[in-house]
C-alpha cells in the first residue's frame, strides 16, 4: 500500500523501490505487482508494466482493481502510440465495465489520433457526460503520476477528438 501511496503522489522512484521490496518478501503479493505495473507504465516501460498487470490478474483474478488495471493497459498502448490496440483494449474494457468512465477519455484520444472524428467525439461526449468533474480533474490538471509529455500527448488526442478546452 505504501507503493500505491507513493505512486499517487508521483514519487515513482520510491514507489518502485517499495514494490520491489514487497515482492522480495512475498513474490505472490498481487497488489505489489499491480503497483509495479502502474509505475512501470507511467515511467515509459509499457511491456514490463503489462506483464506485471498480467501477474496481478493471475494472482488475484476476482480483485476489483482489475478494472483499473485493464484501463491502464489501454493507456499503455496510447502512450506507445499504438492507437488501434488502445481502441481495442478500451472497447474490451468498456464492454466488461461500461461504468469505468476514465476509459472513455483514452478511447476518445486514441480515436482522435486515428482521425476517426465521429467516433472520437462520441467517446469524448460520453466521458464528459458520465463524469464531468472527473474529466476536468484528469484533463485540465496534470495528475502527479502522469509525466508532462504523456499529459500533453493525451490533450493532443482529445483536441483531435473535438475537445476545445
């Protein structure tokens, strides 16, 4: 949980140290794998992060946090500029969990990057309509765990989707 707290504060170096320490004590600690995956993705190590999320899901297949993990996997493809895979992962995630509103934002950004403007605008509108406050918090303000370049990349996709913020 300390790794998670450090992650949400944007202290990726220490979050990684703590997650590794937890895994050295208990290699089957699902939450340590979860936060290790999140840290790796948010520091640009996408494939490694997705592998950690895979271990997390294998160790704790009914964990409620799997919804969030699947969302971050979709984001990892966006960060890699693999927009098609991002769209696929986001749609799979939304098919299983349509109430997870953050994914609509990344779906809109990926579709915007692909030039699929109509679909992008629909996803953007759904993201804002389902949770306007959440959209505002995550878009207008860069959250501590997101690198500035990743935030700008997201904004670029959202603008292409029709956002005029």
